[in-house]
């Protein structure tokens, strides 16, 4: 919508008026002094970031923001959320409107370099897929030649779509809309034959927005790699380190079998790796610039990665996604944390 | 200091500060310096911040492949084209909807404006209801409404309505048959342009008005293209839309996005133009109409020969601003997915991350279009004014 452009313009202006000394720790110190994290999230994507019935933000992306707050302030609630459209997200981060962008954003080379962002490790490995009405009886994305396809603007999705159809010598008619709600509306009203996005997002849309979720199927092909990762802007390595290691901490906790329920008992564990992780042996917290209890606070208040996944998008949620790529490396997935030492 | 000295000092000050011309110059210089300074400071800051974040800058991205598809193209386009070509495609889409919107809104507005003055109670009240309802609802909501009406209320392509043979109406848009491309149609188009130019030239020939009665002018405009078409073999084959796979193939498609945007813009701007036309007509002195009636002119002729030419002088300046509004409002297209220049550049901004360059291009485009239209309308206004 117009708002997107407005925000882009405001962000351009913000870039123009912001004067900040170029030194490491700018964001880190500013966040610490402010007492809360300004986190950029999706405007509403069930399972990733959406407000619940009481107005509290919930979801996998939201939990990453909460985990960073738990590490930094010992309180997962010290977060303020800025819902951002695909259009607004990068300028909002570049211009300092948000400290952390945790908004199902694909990690790509251009974004990591020319757009001035740093990506923390992926919190969700995804791939782009296609959703169609079941009554069309389609079995494969190769049958989509000539289809009309609804897609949200300003996403890697738009580019993958064009690449896929070009490489398979097929044609399609894109309908490109900015607001996610309008894209969904166009698809469910029959304006398009196909809705394309990351499959997790398709599952979320099908569960939350379809008039009847049973009437829609997601085709088997994944046409791209979509590692969804939190991002920070260039210029503050300390802040980047913290965000990165908060994500690793949730993975490491799961790998060590520490959950929000068992974390108190784990404090007495004799495993030195667990002792280092939970701050029984000091040192790790100091290295990332926060208190030694940081991982304890993350796990106690937010949970380990497995808990975060299951609660928001996995078997305990309406989305019912499989762990798949998002299982720990020890269980055949891609989730791997470097050692905490 | 004696009293006299004090008076002298204050006079000396007054002589410098009291001079309105000097003071004016000083204030203007200060203001100009402040503006230049502010802009320079903003630009330097932006450059500095971009450099610190190592964010790419410059317009170099325009020559790189865009890698995204655009839904509607007036010129051949594909994902392999450059950002510059994608920009051009978007610009042409904006101009397309703008040009069609200007013509249709003017026609609709004029008709409604005249209808509001009708002595028929029903006609004038209906026109009033239309104007008041449409003028007071935000355009964005109207666009959503039209888009929802087209996509929700119309059937899918397989159950498409066929109001006329070969014309199909569905939630994929309106499909129309077009003549199969043939040099004869190209020649006919050329002849049409030539005829219109010739008629306009003869009409405008101030020094020695060329006697050109209206039937001769019409004959020329209609006859020349028809003749060109007949001479080149009168090809009559039509490319009729037909169902194939997911959708209709062949013919020409007016997409739901284009239709919704055009409907929204025309109906919204039409309401404002109606009020401008009505006020223009009402501003023409009643005595003019009465005098014309006393001469025995019919009411149609009175409108055409006496009232409208005078009303036009009052209508054109506010009409210009409505035209500019329509063009600028076309940028709301992004909300309903019509690929206008704003929508395309929005995508480009996202893919390249170069917001400053993209926003600058968008502003430049609208500035150039608006100033050109404004200049054209001012020229027209100067031409029809009383001399």
C-alpha cells in the first residue's frame, strides 16, 4: 500500500538525518541504555509473528526477539514490536528504526552485503512452494504452464518464480500485490490459480486464512532454498555476536536436552558443557557482553529451539509442520550450533 | 549620551533595517542559505550513513537484469530484461491508465455535471447522490471495493460471462477480440493520425481560416483510415479469446487490476469534475442564456454555442488540478496489484535495497508527468481566454 512507500520515504529521511558515531557497540549500548529491544516483525503471519487474542505477539520469529531480550535484560518481555511489510523491512533496519529484524526474511548474498545487513544463523530452513485449489487436480508444479500466480511484492519469491518458469520454459501471469492480506484475498477469491511463497508461509496461510483449509493443496516441489534468518545492520559487531549466539544457545540447549521445564534441575548437572552453557561456570556470558545467566534466562523464559518450534509451527500448533530440515543435526536436520567454549 | 545622540543612532539603524528592499534581500539570502545548508547536510549525512553501513548506492542497478516478471507489458518484456526496461514498462502502464482515466473521467464528469443541472428532478438528484457519495469516500477504499467486486462477484474463467459474442467477463478480467495483426491495420492507424493532424492544422490556421465544415472533417477522419484499410485488402480476421489450460488465450485482456484501478480513478475524479463543470456553467450569467433563447436557439445549441465556451474558461484551471490528482492517485495501483511505475520501482527498491535511488526516480517521474500536463493545460487555458 501507499504506507509502504511512505515508510520507505521516511526511512530515507531517517537515513539522512541520523548522525551516529561509527564505533562498535553503537546498537548494543543504545539498546542496553534504552532498556528494551525494538524488534521488526511480520504484520501478521500465524506461527511466525502475529498478535494473539489478547494482543500479545507470538510466533517463532517473535520468540527470537524475546530470547535476545531474555539474554540481555533477563526478561523476555522487554521487547517492543514494529510490524513491517516486506517493503518496509530493510529500510526500517538500515535506518535504525528497529534493532533486530526477525521477520521470516531469506538470507541472500545481496542482502548480506549490498543491503548493509548481517544475518544471524537461520531459525527456519524453508523452500518456496506452490499452493493450488484441490479441485484443479494438479500433481506437480510442472503442470503450471500458463497459470496466473499471486505473489507478494519485494520478496525473493518473485525472483525464484521468474527463474523457475524461465528455466522450465513455461509462462505465467504474475499478480503482484504488496499487502499479504490482499494477496491472500486475491488467491482465495479465485483471481489467481496459484499462490506462491515459502511453504511454511503457505501452510500458515492455509491454516489461518483459507475459507476451508481442506480445499487447498501444497504441491510437492520446492523451487528454492529459503533460509529464514534474523538480521541486524552493519556497524555493530557486538550486537551481531549477541543475536547470533542467542540463536545458537537455543540450539545448544536442545542438543543438551535442556528444556524450560528441566533447566532448573540442569543447573546441578555435572556435565562441564552444560555448566558452561548455563553459566554455572562463568565466562560465556561475559564474552557476548551479558550476564552469565543469559542462556538460563533464554531457556527458562522462552525455551529451547525444539520447544519454540513445536509451540509455534510444529505439532502443538495449527500449522503442524514437520521438523524436516529444522531438526537438529544429530537427528538428520540442519540445525547445528558451534561449541560453547 | 544626550537625547539627540540617541535619536541619531536609532535613525541610523532604521535607515538600514527600515529599508524594506534591503531587508527583503537579506531575508531571502539567509533563507536560501539555510535551505541549501539543510539539503547539503541531509545529503552528506545520508551518504555518510550509507557508506558506514556499506549499502550500495548509485543508479548502476538500472542496467542489471531485473529477474522479476511484470504482469502487464505494453512493450515486450521478460524477467531477463534490465531494471531500466522494467521501469519503462511500469512508466508506460502508468501513462496508459492515466491517459484512459483522463479521457473517461472528463466525459463522465461533464455528463454528470450537466445532469446535476437538469430540470428533471430524478436525473439531477441521482447525479447529486453520485457526486456526494463518491466524493466523500477515500479513493483507496473505493479501489479495494472495485477490486473485490471484480474478483469476488465475477465467475471463474470456465464459467465466464459472455455479454457479447467473443467478449468474456470473468474474475480474470475482460477478454476482447482483436483483429489479427496485419499491415493494413498499421496503415489505417497511420492514416487516422495523419487525418487528425490535418484537420487540427486547418482549424488552427489563424491567418486564413480554411473553410472546413464539420461533415468534411468527420469524413476525412473516418474516410482516410477506411480507405487505407480497403486498399490493403480489407483483412477482417479476428483473434477471438478462447479457453486453453488455466485461462483464456488470444484476443486482448483487460486485467481485473487495470479495470478496478480505471473504474476507481474515473468514478472518483469524475465526481470532482462534475462539480467543476456545474460551477463553471452556473457562473455563466443567466442573461446569456436568456439572450440566446430570445434569439430562438434550441437548448442544446445554447449549451454548445453560448454556455460551454464561456464556462470552459472557468473550468480549465480547476480541471487541471483534478487531472494532476488523477495522475498522482494512479500510484495507489500498488495496493491492488496493477504494475504501474510505483509498483515496479517498489519491487526494484526491495530487490536492490536502494531506496533513495528508487524514491528519487518515482518523484522524478511524477514531477515530469505533472509539469508536462500542467504546461499543456496552461497553454490551452491561455488559448481559450478572452482577448
